[in-house]
């Protein structure tokens, strides 16, 4: 991706403790290849990319660029990443005596294995990507990029035959097989991935403050926006959200158990429910936690925090109970403090993991992370961290098969829960309960068992005393008896010059820290896709590298001052840091609470089922490596 495409929450470059700075931009030489026309004219000369990039890596980068151009549908893109990865794997495995293919099980020989594999991989990836992105947003540019890459690699795109034993024909056969599988895997690709879902609740008009009513405050409520723009900046005609992928739990996965009749291949158990005797308290507490985090988004508060691995990380699975690390196990030295303004950190963290605008979505984001790890200086390509070092192509096809098998399964597992439980988002929770009153004091004003619990300094009843001149609710005078919360005020009129800040506002006017044209994703909350994708990917990276730690025991990403999109900030550079893949995954999950997108129940359950997806995908991928899958080896 170009520097222009990485503005905002991901302006910068991955760096590791080795001190190297890793670029993510594709670098190609200026001269194009020349197609052969006769024996007297020069042969086509492939255009070089990054010296260490394999052909599989080049196709992964082309796919990531296509995802950035398209509408941000993480389920669809996770499926595309997996199917392209499996196609590339099948092309590689066809020239290995032991490895088993996922969709195609042919075996071939070649005098030049590297050349044959590169050719078969390229035709498989090209044909499949042409099919998947030909009608997508940005599809024209994506198809041009795919064609340019074939030209750069000196593979004529008019070789379409699936007959014979040539590498090109093999690649075309693999692509055709994957396309056929995709048309019958439950995704409803032929009908644009649509379903017959209808929401229980009427849309919430985000711009209209005041109490809201919901048919069921435990179920998802679509938002109605004055102007709708996707996470990657594409205008959307329909300003009322349509649930993306409620049927996705029925899609065929990589290493998932059968979904059964409910479309729920992994059941994390139910989310908390308002009015439920057991979980009503959790529902309310989770909503209040989101309000509390919303109130930490103001740099003017002047609170300073240490965000280094010395203080953050090492959480037991499904918790935020870790306290960091005493030392870096790679260097043996303590992690240096990294003290920043809390309001800068929370906003930078939220926007970095938000995956928009021009985003590769969470599944693709973890491909970027994995590629940066593979590119790190001195990295040893040993599968599982031990044994002989393999070449870069073998590493990449094995990495992508396991990684994208895991995130594909994560999408199915997470959206299976989203479709089955159809759960509410924080904006609806907070506005609904805030509009009903407070639920803490039956003898106090504005009591309603469906109201927000009171918490001094965070959730309060507006009174004549608090609205008096100099009172903390003075700006809310005339609304005595209603509920005020101390939270982010909302989007400033000029986000390039101003911040929304934090203040006392009506609970019924609260909005997440997101673009005003986006607000909340168009699907149910439980479980968090970010948490599920991220933990699944972290499990695979831990397993395939043989270490839970990033190279050198520390990964960093710098958010430059002024690079945020939602509002002005950060006030100074913020260097996000993680010791382990799990730490990065946990921060991806918790960022959604600061952003007002999820509650803790969504995050923790997503981490747990993501761990299952990642470990299962890694176990299954190894069987393909060894040729011991489904009686093939």
C-alpha cells in the first residue's frame, strides 16, 4: 500500500527491537517486462519486487490492496484470503511428494520446481482473484493490478486452458475448483452474500437525541445515519444499516466443527441480557464500563500512563488481568517505560485497530502483521521455530494456509454467534437505559429497573442543585430528572482542528468514538470479530514461529502527532508497543471498548473462541504439510 493509503491510525511502519524499520510498500523496478514475439527478440524479464518476497507474498499483497479498495466486509475478505491461500498452497503441494492439497490433490513433477510452483501459484491466484473482485467496489483497479502482476511475472493472461500437465493449466484447474467450492459453501456468493434476515428493532436515528424504544433491548438495532460512509470512505446509498453476514455461521470452514442446524459452530454461551435474573447486572456493568472508557478520550485531562510491556500485557486468556513483564526474555533487560498522555493513547489505540479508512479489515491487518514479522532482519524460516530452515516460498504458503485458515474460521465462528444471539451494540444499550432513568435507587428520582446504574462522577441524575451556576451539570439545565453521563462529547465540526473532548452529556445523546458517517458496524455485537480474528491469528503466529514474542521481544508502531481521523490528535507521537502476539491481539479487542463498538462480554468471548480457532487451524495445517489429511497421506 502506498503511503497515502496508510494515513491516520496506521501512518508509520512496523519496527522491532532489532532497530530495523520495516516498510510495507511494494517496491518494484521501473522497467516493465517485454513479451517474447520471436526467437530474435528478447525474452520477457520478470519485474523484481522486494528481494525477499516470494511470488505468494506478491499475490497476498495484491489481494490486500483489493480488500482496501472494496467495501469493508471482514467475513467476505477472510474467506477470500483463505481461498487464495489454499489455492496457492495446493499449487505448491502438487510438486511435493508428501504434502496434501486442500481442494485439489494432484501430483506433478518438474525439472525446475521453483519455476513450476511460481507459475502454478500465479495462475491459481490470478484466476480466483479475477473472479472474486471483478464486481467489487474498486474492482476495475484491482483487476488492473492483478493483470500488471501477471505481466511483471511474465505470465500471459490469455493462457486459460485447464487441460494438460503444464503449471499454468494446473493453476487454472485449482482456481476453477476453488470457485466451484465457493459457489456451494453456504456464503451465498452468487446472490451477493445476502440473507433474508430482518431486524427485530426499528432503526435508531443517531442524529435524533432523546429516549429510544426497542422491541427487545437485548437484540441488534440497525442505525439510521444522515449520511452513511463505509469504514474505507465509500459513500453508501442506504442510510439504514443492513446486517452483514447473519448466515455466516453456516459457511464451510477450515478446521471448524459442524455448525449444526443453528449455524453456531462454536457456542461461547449467551451474552448478558437486560432483565435477566442472572446477567442483568453484567449487562449494565458492561455498558457503564464503555461509558467510563469513553470518558478517557480527552488529552486535556493530562493523565499520563505507561503503555510499555513493563506495565501492559501478559493477560490470562479472556481477561485484562495481566501486569506486563519484568524483563524482555530475548534481551534479558527490563522493558523501558513508555509514558504517554492517556487521552492520546486511547484514541491512537482505537484508530490503529479500527481498520478504516482504506482498510484491509482485521483479517488482512493480521496478514500485514505476519508479513512484517517474516520480513524482520535475521528472521529464521523454521516451521514451528525448529527443524531445518525452509525457503521463503515454502514459509509463505505454509504461513498463509494456517493464518488465513484461522481467520476464515474466526469469521465463521464469530458471525455464527452474531447471527444466533443477534445481540445489541453499546449505542443502543446506553441510549435505551439512559432514556429510562436510573436503576440503582428505587426510592430516588427517575428510577426504572431498565435504567443505567448510578456511579458518582460517571452516571448521575441531573438535579436543580447540579444545574445551578457553577454546577457540574450546568450546561444541562432544563433537563432535571434525566440521566447525565461523563463521556466523549462527539465529533467536532472540524476534526482537523478540534477535538470533541469529554464532558457531561445526556445519556440519550451518546455516540461512540467513530466517524459520524459510520458510528457502529452493521452487524450484531456478540462476539467481537476483532477479538476473534486477532486471537486466532496470534495463536498461529505463536505456533509457526515457535515463540509468543515478536522478533526481539518487542514490536512497535508509531502514530505521529496529528495523524488521527476522528478528531485532532494525538498531541504528540504515540508509540504503540507489544511484547507478544497475544498482547497485540488483546489490545485489538480492548480498543473496541474505547471506540464504543463493543462491551467486555463481546471482547472476552471473542478472545476465547478465537484461541480455539487458531489452535485448531494450526493443528489442521500441519496435517496438510505432512500429507496426513482425510486419508490423502
